[in-house]
C-alpha cells in the first residue's frame, strides 16, 4: 500500500511539473510574440518618422520656391508697368496695347505657376497630415 501511494505521489509530482513547465513555455512564447510585434511597430514608426521629415522638408522647399516666385512675379509686373508707362509716352496706343497684352500673358502664366505650386504645396501638406 505504501508503494502504491508512492507511485501515486510520483504521478502527481509529474503532473505538477508538467503544469509548471507548460505555462512557462506559453509565457515565453507570448513574450517572444510581443517582442516581435514591438520590433515591427518600432520599425514602422521609424519609417513613418523618416517619411514625415522628408515630406516636411519638401513642403518647406516648395514654400520657399513659391515665395521667391511670387516676389519675382511682383518684380516683373512692376518692371512691365514701368516699361508700359515709358512706352506709352513714346509710342502710340497700339504698342501700349501689345505691351499690356504681353504683361497680361506674363502675369497669367506666372499666376498659373503660382497656382500649380500652391496645389502641389497643398498636396504635400495633405500627405504630411496623412503620414
């Protein structure tokens, strides 16, 4: 009877040992899974940060280009107005009209360029916000 009880005790000890070992394995497996998930998220965050910085830099460059283009447009418009005034006094109305048309064409093309740059800047801001 003592031997029988000893065998039962050994069986119970083995079961207890299995129970102790099994959750530990599951915990380790869960820890590894979480570590892998964390590493993936960190990698995704780093990629996102790089993209954000890149888009921000590009947006700043486009804003500077837009500002310089706007300044250039204003300068050209002033120059053309001055030329038009000078030529108006020196030439007939037909030449002044041609110059005015040239000025309008130049201003129109510059405004189109400004609009394009503003649209591109808006798109980049949307991309930055999306990222």
